[in-house]
C-alpha cells in the first residue's frame, strides 16, 4: 500500500480523518485548538481525546489553521572559554578540572522525548588557556567535535565533511562562521566554536527531565548546584564521567589561573550594571537573581 509517499505493509496503513490523511503514529489536532488530540493507531484506527490539554511546559499555537502543542520557551546552557558554566535555569558557576563531564542528557522514556547525551572534555594548557572537545550521542550515533577542527565532525569515529544530514535527516550539522551547529528534529541545537565555547539550546518540553552540569531545567536556579548546597567543584565532581583517568574538579593550588587582583575593581565596576537597583535589568531581578550573573561577569572580567 502507498502511505503518503512510502510503500508500507497493509497493517501499517495510516488513517483518514476529516478529509486528511495521517500516517501511523502521527499525533494531530483536527480543530483550531489543542483540546481535541488524536493519534493515528495501527490498522487505520484514529483515537481522539476531546479534553486534552498541553503540558505545563507547552502552549497551544495555531499556524495555518493547524493547532499543536509547542514548547513555551527555549532554554540555553553554555560553557565558555573563561570557565563558566551557565545552566538552563541561569545559575552560573566556575568549572575546574581536566575531566570528561556530562554537560546535559536525558534518558529514553516510553513514548516520550528523544534521548541524548552531551559530553565535554576540558583541558587546561600550561599557560592557563582552556580548550574543550564535545561529544553528542543521539539516535545511536556518537558525533564528536575537536579543538581546531572546522568544516568537519566525526560520526562514530569516521570523519565527515560539513554540511551533513544524518539518521534519515533527523540530525543535521553545518558550519556557520566560526561555529559548528548541530540540530535535531526534536529542536535540540548545539553550537561549538571549535576552541572552548559550547552552547546548547533545547525546548522547555525537556524541563525537569535533564541531568548534567547544565542542571535540570525546572525553572529554579537554586537546585542546579547538586550535592546539597556544596560548592561548584562538588557539583562538577558529580558529573565527571568515570574512566581510568584520575581527575580533580577542585581548583587546587598551582592548577588554577587565579583572578588577576588588579583587574577585580575594574571588572566589578563594569559588572555593576547587572545589579544596579535602577539599572536596565531592574525589572528582571524579581524573576532572575542577579547575583550568579554578576559573579560570573566579575570572574570573566578578571582572568
Ligand atoms: Ca534547576
């Protein structure tokens, strides 16, 4: 049988509903609201729920006459060249240690969201500069990106030129300026600057399900430092991928490029705008605590 544009066995034939054809497994909202939610099941059987509501991390949007539940927001998490992790919920903290870390990940769940894991290997050179390589595991592939390598990624250890489409188009990678961008069909977007900067963006539908240095994305920044309110090095230690290489996430004497004390007053002055009571970010303070961002700003300014 022909299902849309693919030949399938009769048992996998899709559904007719309201004059439209839907493929097996497809979720759709036939009205102009998300309250009527239908799934095309095997055998051409459509099952609908007329009291459906989008989840709390989603909103109903109607585009071109078609309704769907979409993520309310996109969350961003980053690790930057100056040793700052900024979690999805906005917590900022320093990352020490030449270790392999889990930056973010989500387990596979029945009928739920796609699973992925993102790892970052941090290395500190003798002069104090930091580089990072990145590995994304998704759809059974390992996609790795290394320092200084542009226009290319490795897929399961095989070098692949960019742009490239992988896993039947579910994962796409391309070079954009200095960044390598990887995007998936579930709206994950990863940007890597081929030196040390990593930016991960994911929709809010992943909220609360995540683990890793990027935090759980539950809207609360205070629980992003794991291990019961201990310091950033304890949080980092929780997310070290255990292998045979010893690694220390503490900022030990001699191993950390300390802040340049001469630059601290200057950095504080430059960052005061974040905390200023009558500054441009005043309206944000009730929603986002300015302190983590202020601390990260000072740290970035004095190294
Ligand atoms: Ca959180």
